[in-house]
């Protein structure tokens, strides 16, 4: 009855420990995923988290609001409320935008799913927000059909322009074919030979603005399909349209067009066009203005960009036009790849003079808009759009140094201009390892090296082969610790640049290939792969140690499998190599065209596996090639550890005499010995993911203390506590004490201390060799029982 109660208690303890371990590991993995999904970026320390309201973000000293809000803290409404018009219902519409109706075309119509009507939310002459009448579309019309219809000289351009605007109102659904058809239609409406009405052209500007909201992938597919001829034609037609507005402007969220007319008698020496910063990332009415006969560029803190058109005396120009594009989607470059979400504004200037007249030159000032908390401006190039090559070119343009924080350019001709900026991510490289980590790793390295030497040198004295599992575990841990101490830091941390415009090279105007650059470091990538490999090797040998002890201690009556050493060696050293090779191969194959592919595998801050973005958690190499395998190993090791602890280490054998019974201290030491080689202390890593900073710091120090000194623990538990090591250490101490006695006979203090140390070492509890690999059974009294005792128990 008593034995049953004891056994039930053991089962209960095992179940509770297993459940707790599973819960800790599960919560740890869950916290990792949640942390990655939330992102690691923190708000600026100088600004309260909720200073910018309603989705606004703090960037470069001010709140950048969404289109629906404006004001210092994004608290002023900039939208029209939900409304109805006739039988149509409209949701909230931002000012300057056309909102689609909630009613869509029937599934039986060619335009199934598209809105049946659109409605404009605008500002009145007095600044009041008001809704315009809805424009009702035709569910039977398609962009492809309109493209064919607009080619007819008698086509109703007003109706076609309205239909195209309605069909492109939902930019998220636009495909490459939709973009090609829409640009073909709009290009015909802007064509001066078609004599479209001014109202039709203004609606066409709205369509262009809506097209610029389409995805970058859709534009790239459109260029690949139509060889970007429709886009080039549209750009040229918009340039011509910019000369026909008189002194008026047309401003939409993604495009602004403005003209300036002058007579031959009142010809200005220059014309300045400025775009002011808005509360959001969109262009708004009143944000553009023109000045003539100014002294030069004079941007202020509210200026987004500014262009100065210098007119030659005696020129025949009577008008000039300017166009600003909010992004570069119409300008699909084959040589420059934009990966960041930073706005690349394009500005166009054109005069109505002869094409051969190169009298006009331009000066430009661009305010670089990017997240200064995460990126540094590395360089920039002044370029123009070459219609012949259909790509960016630097001919006739050069950079100029300014005294302000603007990027200055000068070109000797007029066309579409841009500043192609390159950025370096401002990585927050961690500080060097602290004293605790350095001391712990140094002690572990020393302990692991001594353990390996001891196991190899004393194999004949111990009349057994090297304990291969223990030696392999120590070798992998030793190499990992050495790599961690000397290679975890990225050498790029010493190459940080200031990002100041004044320090840039203004004589070099070479067009970059991409907007984000990183300094490649193959050495760091190799170290990350080696750290990945040897840490996986360490955990694999932890698992093999658990499997070996399970066979030796739990299944003692059965021999070890054949070729056990060869089998576990292939697993211990080969399986992690396969995992690392597959991981690196898959990452490289998926990002082969990316010159910075290695950052998909490792971090830039340290030479370790990359932490994925919030949208790529499932595809993360860190998750599948490290976290999941390690979690599986730890769970299995904990299960085996609980079984061994209950059935062997802490089992009370009533058949043993009182002289053979093991004390609780020895049981505890034996338990710690098993826990160390099983890597159980790595569970503390998951406890470091709690949100509370104080608790996380405590667990961080505990984790650092236990795991950086793991090699030292192995040295004490598996080397210092052996009889051979204690015997050899006693001889060394005796020889040292004898030498000291010969040198200083009058003084008895130091020999006495040596003798006391010798007696202390002799009094340490000694244990026989544990867990020998090649022995068929284990004879250690502290953790096993004899075969005869097992036979008695079985009977």
C-alpha cells in the first residue's frame, strides 16, 4: 500500500513537471511569435506614444496623419461622413477623394463587383467640407471596351473619361491589364488632337491619381506586358497638358499640375514652383504655388520640393508647366529598384518653346522624406527621365552643395526630374559582451577544454574508452563558446556613417541600383552559420545524452543497439549540418537576385539568425531551423529527465543496506549532473520573453549565469568529482606543499594550509564513473541498483 502511494506520488510529480515544462515552452514560442508580429520598433523617446492620434505617426519632428485627419496631433476631421445619394450609400470619404458606393454591379454584368457610382468629397471656396453629387457608372462598360471605343474619332470623351474614373476607383483591384487599358484611354483624352473638354481632362487627372494607388507589382506586370509604351505616352501627354491650364492648377492626392503664362513683353527671368508639406502623405489643394523673378531657390521648413526654371533672354517661350507625381510608378526603371516605402517624388518642368531650344535650365531642391530613426541618408543622384531609353539618366545633371538640409540639383534641360536616394539602415548595434558573459564564457571554455583533455588522457587509467557522447558535447560547446566570444559582434558596427548631407560626395553623380544598401560582410554570415550549426550540434548531443542514459539506466537488461557509436555520431554531427545547409540553400535560392540576400538569413546587428518581419513569421528560418527543433529536443529531454529522476535517481530501494543508501545531497548532485548534460537550463530562455522589464532582467541574469557557465558545471560534475582527478590533484598539491616546505622550513603556516586543502579534497564525496558508453551496465551506487536487486524485485 505504501509503495503504491509512493508510486502514485511519483506519477503525479512527473505529470505536473511535464505539463509545466510544456506550458513554459509553449508560452515561450507564443511570445516569440507575438513579439515578432508586434515589431521591435519603439516610438521616439522624446514624444509620448499617443501624441499623434487617429493613426498618425511621429516622423522627423511632426505628426504624419492619415488622409482622414489633419492638424498638429491629427485630431481635426478631414473627411465626409457616411452619406446616401438617391439609392446609393457611401462610406466615409477623405477630402479630395472619390468614394465608391457600397452598391456594386451584379454578378451577371461585365463589371461584377465594381461600384455602381462614385462621389467626391471636396472643400468649398470657404474651406468647408462638402459632398458633390454622385456620378453613376455603367455596369456593362469595361476598360477594355472603353479602350476600343476611345479610338473612334466620334467617341464621347466626357462619358468615357467618367466611366474610366469610376472603373479605377478601387485601386486595390486593378490588374496589369486594367492599368494598360486605363492609360491608353487617358492618354487619348490628354492628346491635343482629340480636343477633349477641360472637364474630361480634369477627370482624367483624377484617374491618373487613382492609378498611382495601384500596387507596384501590377505596374511591373503592365510594363512587362506592354513594354511600357502606354506609360511613356501618358507621361508625354500630361507634360503637354501642363502647358494648357493658364494660371490655374489641378491638384489630386497623387498628382498636381500647374501652369504659368506670360507675354513676350513681360518675360520673366525665372519661374519658381514650390510644393509645400502636408499633414499627410498626399498632395492637397493649395499646396503648390508659382513665383516669378525670384533671386533663387529659397526653400523653408515647410517646403517639400522646389524647382527654379531659368529662362534665357530672347527666348520664345510664352508658357511653362509643372507636374508633380507623388510616386514613381509611372516611371518603371530597369536599372533602379526601389525597395523602401519612402516617397520618390517626380517633378516635371516644360516650356512651350521649340524642342531644339535648350535655353532653359533648372535648379531643384528636394526635402528627403524618410524615417530618420531607422535610416541614414547615404547618397543621392540627380536624374531625369530619358524617353529614348525609357529609363533614368544623369546626362546634363549634377549635384550642388547647399547650406540647408535639402538635396540640390542642377540640370541644363527641362523634362521629368527626380532625386534617387540611397539609404543605410541605422542599425542599433549592441554593446560588447558584459563582464558576466565574458567571465562565464571564459570559465566554460577553460572547463570544457580541461574536461576534453581529462577524458582523452585518462582513458587507459580508467580502463575504458573515451566517453564519446560527453566528449562530443564538450567539443561542440567549446567551439560554440569560442565563436560566440570572438565572432558574435558584427565588424560593420565600426563603419557607421553620420548621414550628414555635408559629408557626401557632390562630384559623383552616379545613378544607384537600389535605394537601400548594406555593407556586405561574408565573414559575419559564415560565423552566423557556424554558430547556428554548433548550437544545433550541442542540443543534438544533449538529446543523444538523454537517449543514451535512457538505454543504460531504464533498459539495462537490453544491450545497446549495434553500431551505436557510429549511429549517434552521424546523427550528432550530420543532422545539424543538413539543417543548416538546407536553410542557407533555401534562403539563397529565394533571394538569389538580391545582392543583400544574406540579411534574409542573419541579422545585421549581430552575427546570428535573422528575426523575421511580422508578416513572415511562418517562413522564418529562425523558427523552423532553430526554435522548433530546439523546443522538440528540450521537451523530450525534460520527459526523459523526469523518468530517470523518479525511477533511478530518487528511487528508495528497500533492499539496500543502510551503509549503501544514498544521501539526499548525493541525489541532488546526481540530478544536477543529468540536468546539465541534458541542457535543461535552456528553458530559462523562454522565461526571458515576459513583458515585465524587472522580471525579464532577473531571468536574463539567471539564464546568463546558468548557460554561460555550463562548461564549468560539466567540468566540476564530470571531472573534478572523479577519483582519478582527485587523486592526481592530491599528488600535485602534495608536491607543491613539499616544495614549499623545503623552501621555508621555519614557517609551518603554508604547509599546514596545503595539508588542510589535501584533507579537504580527500574528504569530498566521490563517485564512480557514470554513464560509460561501452559498458553493458552501470555500476554506480548512487544512481543505480545491482542486477541481483532487480532480480529480487522482479520476483
